[in-house]
């Protein structure tokens, strides 16, 4: 193979591979957005529509399995379809890609819905520990502290949660988010935790 031929092949590879990647990823995003549009615009109780949306998300994941948004949308659909065992597998994929303590708490929720209180509490406590660690470097992250307080409520530490909230309100008198926030019941928090797999479209 001549030097000229090698250079031509190299140019083709450098040009075609990124183009193919971009085309595939764009198609994965298109399917994701189509699935979310279907899920939002159609009746949430229509299992056929939800299953069709899930099928599209699965194709997106096969094309690009490194996007946690695809998995979070898949988890939302599995919750709607009451596929808790499938949700457990999807949740682990999300944690592998992004070990956010919120997703670990969601794992606790799935176990609780499955009736496995031992693993539910194990994951809730693991999530609390992760939040504790994050406060060493992100002590001013109000959203994380709200999620932390809600986990304390779930695990029966209401007094600690209320003390943290009162302290935050004193320390942040001009923070609208924290001053308007009121702690919820465990039932309300678990419901929100399930919905926190919010559907996301991509650009």
C-alpha cells in the first residue's frame, strides 16, 4: 500500500467514523424524544403506548448505552408499567453511570415496593452516607440537603430533619427555595422519589 493510499484511507476513517457516530447518536436522541412525547401526550394508563415508548428507549440504549438520561426515562416507564424487577436492573445501570445518592435512594424505594425492607433500608442508609460525604465538598448545595432531609424522614429521623431545616432557614434567610420548603410525609416523599425519574428530552 502506497503512502498516498494510506493517507486517503486515514482521511476517510477520520471523516466517516465521527459522521457515523453523530448520525447514530442523533437517531438515539430522536427515538428517546419520540418515546417521551408518546408517554406524555398519550394516556399514561395505556400500557400499549407505554410499552411502545419503552421499546424506543431500549433501541436508544442499544445505540448509545452510556447516556444515563435514556436509562432514567426507561426507569420512569418501568414504574408506570409496574415492572419493578426490570426497574431494579435499570436503576443499577443508572448508578453505574452516575452514583448520585438520589438514585441509590430510588433503589431503596424499588426494594420497598417489592416488599424487601432489609435491602430498602440498606440502600436508604447508603444514600444518606453518600450525602454526608458530599457535604464535605458541597456544603452549600441546598437541593442535596433537601433530598437528605427527606431521606431522614423516610428512615424515621424526623427530629434531625426538622432541626436541619430550621438551621437552613436561619442561615439562608434570603433563599426562596429553602424558606418556602416544608417537610413532607414519608408517603409523599416516596411518591416524589418514584416520579423523580423525570422524563427528559434531549437536543
